[in-house]
């Protein structure tokens, strides 16, 4: 069953096509949303948000996935900027990037 728009809501008609305004944030939003478009990556982000310090091997311990699969998910999250990785000897410690997280929250709120 389709929802009806309120009488005051504007929508496009066939006589005048809709033109969406240019929005620079749309590309940023799409990139961050794609980075979170897998349940494993959402779980990783939630894990990192819940920790005050960087997390190394514990990510793999918390996930029902192979280490190589977790590494691929971390790579995608790092490419988006949501996650930062810092080399600590033979390990890489991961943490959430608070600026990118704030940007994501702002973009979601602006929908």
C-alpha cells in the first residue's frame, strides 16, 4: 500500500521535470554509506566506537570471520576515512576517526 503525500508536499509532475540541486556532500555521504554497507563493517565500527583506545588483534577475535576477511573490511573502512590505522611494531592498531564519524552523523541528520 503506497503512502500518500500531504496536500502541502510538492512533487514533480510531467509538465515540469524535477531538478535536484547540486550537493557537494552527496559524494561524501555515498562514500561513507558504502563503507558501512556490510554488516561486518558496521560491527567493526561499533566495536571501535565502544573502545577508548586503539584495537589490534581483538577485532578478529570479536568477528566470526577469517583474519583475511576482517583485513579486507578494515581496508575499506580505512579508505573511507572512518577508521584510522597506526603501525605499532608488528601490529596495526585501529581506531575510529572522530571527525569522519561526526561528518557521517551530520550527513545522516541532514536527510
